[in-house]
């Protein structure tokens, strides 16, 4: 699974810490998601999408063949 969390976060000029607080996780979790080392749970993915005010599919998506 791939994601565009960093792109959306930077577009809003939001820090990793600010995003983490808004969705109820640690900054380290956001770092891991952005680096592709951790796949967000569905509830967390939905919270992140809500913060960015976009559909979850715009942030999290499967690459061809996944």
C-alpha cells in the first residue's frame, strides 16, 4: 500500500506532530506511515483523510499488482 500523507500534510503546512495530535497517534507513527514502514489501520486512515478533507482513496492506494 502506498500513501500521499506527506504531500497532503505539507500542502497544509502541517507538522508531523500536529497531524499526530489531530488523529490521536504519536509523531513516530506518522513518520512510519510517511516512510511506508507502517500501514495505517482503516480507522486511522479515515481520521487522516478527515483532517485533509479528502476521500481516503486520495491518500492511501494500492500499486498495480498489490
